[in-house]
C-alpha cells in the first residue's frame, strides 16, 4: 500500500477521470448502503454526508491514493457544479418562507461572526501566556498572519487575500496560515455534519422552536408532490440547460464585472469591500439571484422533474472534492499554530451555543450561521443540505452576507490581536 509523503509528493492516481470515477463510486456505495436495512444502522453514528467527506480525505492521507492538491476536481465542482446547484435548488424555494424564518437566523450569523472576532485575541492571549514555546513566529508576525485566517473564517478567500495585503503577511507565513485555516475549518465541518444527524436531540437540549424550519420544509415538500412528474430526456435537458445556463450567465457577468471592480480596487480597499473584486463572489451572487428570480416564474415547475435532486447530486460531488483536499498530517507539522486555531474555533463554538441557548435557536441556525462564516458559499449549502435539501438556499444567502462583512470583521479581529500581542 502506497502512503502519501508528508512533503506533498504526488499521489498514486493523478488522472482526474479516474479520480472522478472513484469519488462517484464511493458516493454511490454510501447512498446505497445508507438506505439498505443491513447497513443503515452504521449511519446513525457516522452520517452518510460525513462519510462522503471523510473517506476521500482518508484516500488522500494516509493512503496516498488521491490528492486535492494534484486535482482540478474541486475547482470544477466549486466553479461549475456549485453555481448550477444554486440555480436548481433556489428555483424551487419559497422565498417568502425563507424570509419567514425570522430574526434568529440573523442573530446566530452575527453571533458566529462575533465569536470569531473575539476568539482570535483570546486564543492569542492563552497561547502566548501559557504555551509560548509552541509558536515559532514573532508576536508581530503572528497576529498579522492570523489576520488572514480571520478574513477567511468571517468572509472567504478574497477577504483572506485582502488581509494578507493590508497587513503585509509574508508568503511562507501565509502558506502556513492557509493550512491552519483549511484543516481546523474542515475538522469543525465534520462535527457540524455529524450534528445535523442528531439535530432533534440538540434542538431538544437547546429548547429550540423549529416550527418555522419545519413549515419551510413542509411547504417545499408539498409543492414537490404537486408538480411531480416522470422526467423525460427533453425535460431533463431543459432542467440541465437552466442550471448550467444560469452558471454560464453567472460566469459571463463575473467576467465583465470583476475587471471593472479590480480597476477600482484602491477605492474598494479603502471601504473594506475587497470581496467585490472576487470573481467567485459574483458567480455565487449571480447564480443565486438567477435561481431566486426563477422561483417566481413557471421554471419553478422544473422541481417536478428533479431540480433539487440534481442540485443535491452536485453538492454530494462537491463534498467529496472538499474531503480529498484535507491532509491530516499537516496538523502535526504545524501543531503550535493549530493549537491557536483550535482554541479560536472553541471560542466561536462556545459563543454560538450560549447565544442559541439564550434565544432558543434551532441547531440548524447554529450550524449554518457558523459555516456561512467559516466555510463560505462552498460549504454553507452543504451543511444546510445535511438537515434537508430544501434548506440549502438558506446556507447560500447567509454565506453571501459573510462575504459582505468579511473584511470589516477581520480588520476588527486583527486590531484586537495586535493590541494583545
């Protein structure tokens, strides 16, 4: 058996056609076995979506069979399948019902942001006060480097790069912070996917009112039954044309608007709106907008021939490609910084739990509010779908809000870390 070297050497399989076949086979086996009476019990403890995330991660490390670093599948899934998924999932949503979820969703989102803003300086104080020997960087380098993690965890990649430029983070330190960001964030994602499988127990402990969520799920389910029909080649092609046509429009719009925004980058930076210069940001926003606009037209009837089903398939593929990017060995190579990251994430989680307990918010709002910050548009709908495919658009809308606030929150966090370092 071949094992992937910790230096990031090439895996056994680098042909993406083969890797895609492996991932799809894994997903098929997981979905089949999770619905089989003999094996279904396993998934009570290890949810299917979590398995779809961790099995590719294990094939990356320690088995060295595949690797996200040597594959373009995540890029394809996030840039092509994700936008199509957003269009297909949003076109069937009841937008009024989403608005009817109430203020608790927004409260939990902002609680997640606050948890990250205060978590950075708290983690820095604890680590430098009690375990100074685990950190190799100077105090000044440390808070500047961690500012990029704050940018990613509150907003996304564009906000992360913005922090790098604003605070002059060196390339080597930035690369290390990227690893901390990805690994700690992915570990938390795994916990959230598991939590989604026991959401009823968690909601009971939180004494949460889930009526608005159940109402949304029921309304979407009723509509699906109302328009349900046997898909044909024609209707399936129409459905895919709408999904990928929306993706094409999103990419086209992004290609026009991104250069314009980049030409005004200094102005955007002065306003802390660097995210508006990100092509991926506009792809997500436009595809989501197209899907929501279609939900007010006859295109909504495409739900009857499987719009959300195809959207869910695309999300499953995205989950698998996210998983294959995770290399657990990196934790042991940068354990001092990971120690800070874990404390930081713990403050974020504790803040969420306290606020949720006070306002009796459902665990769904906790999970999606957190992932809309930490994971962004690529993984927020994944977590939402773990609760129900009908809830995926909620994750997307909250993630877009995270993009908008990312730089502001990261700057606040960075200044707090600077003052305590």
